[in-house]
């Protein structure tokens, strides 16, 4: 007998306590019969004014992982989704995401896991992106090296980056549509095949879909890629509209 509402799949979602974008975006992308169940990784909404402050924020997020996973596993989800992207790539290449998976496996032994580090290369692959990408984040410049090392590990060259340096974890979600549009224009060019976005609290899902229409190239929001990865890995092939080509056609 299956869950009455989550009769196809129950997703356990882990995201920081300050994040106000993952839950509504994931729910908006949720097909009938799939349910999302969110556990919060406690972090304070302290000001972020420097690279050192941002490194401390990543440390706090990382330290909160196990408690949130333990909590969400009590609802017996079929699939675990990591609604945080920086932790997956912080430290160089693919090794950070592998360490995270090993830690999650101590709490969630038998279920599939979707995280940004795996979802983004899968999305780039199905969209036919060969090599050259640009990146938008809400992070501080300290993120640049981590992102470039991660991109190199999955076979891509980063042409340009835009780090919005938002002033606190909560303020990431207050980024305006105008600021996001300006960031897209800043990193785009004829030398760029696709634009990807990190930062799960950045409200970029629908903005990315809009930018795809007028730039006529893939614009991949991290929440869209991660949720798409979870759906497709779970065998849910429904087309979801309003969030771009990835969910509509792949």
C-alpha cells in the first residue's frame, strides 16, 4: 500500500533553514502523485560581508547535514534531494559531492540521492552542451575557484562568472528579477553555449526559462536541474511547463 498523496514517489528534501526558494519551486514543479517533504538544516541568518564570512556559512551548512537527513528519513521517503548547491562543489572537483553522499548513506542507506553536482552535468549532457559555459551565483568571489574546479572535473570550461555577493543567506531570495536579468546579460556572449546557476536560494527557475526564450540557448537553474534529476531518476517522466526546456522536453 502506498502513500495516498505520494502514490508515485515521496521525496525527502534537505535545505537550509534560511532557504525560502527551494520549497516553493520544488512544489511548483511537482507532478501529481509526487510529494515533497522538507527538513531544515539549521543555520543563522548572519550577515555575509566577505569571503571569510561566506566560508563560515558553508561550514555551518555542512555541519547541519546529518541532523536534517536523520529527521526527514523518518517519513520514509523514496528519494532524497539535496536542496543546497554550494556544499556539493566546495573543496574542488567531484570529491565534495562524493563525501556528502557517503555521509548521507550513513542515514539513508537504500534510497537514491540527487544533488547539484550530479544533476548539472546530466542536464548539460541531455541539452547537448559541449564545452563552454558561464555561471551565475549569489556567492562571494571566493566561490570562483571552487566552481571552476568543479566545471573542469565534469568536462566544461567556464567562460565568465557573476557572483552577486548577497548580504546574508535570507537576502539571496530577495534578489530582484532585474538583478537576475542583468547577471544573465553580463555572462552571456557568442562564445557561451549555456549558462548555469548555483545557489539554491536564488529565485532563478522561471527567470531561467524566460532567458532561454530570448537567448535561444540553455539556461539551467540549479533547482530545476536537481528536481529534474530526482524525477527522472525516480522514473517520473512527466513534462513540467514553465521552468524551461529541461523539464518540458527531457
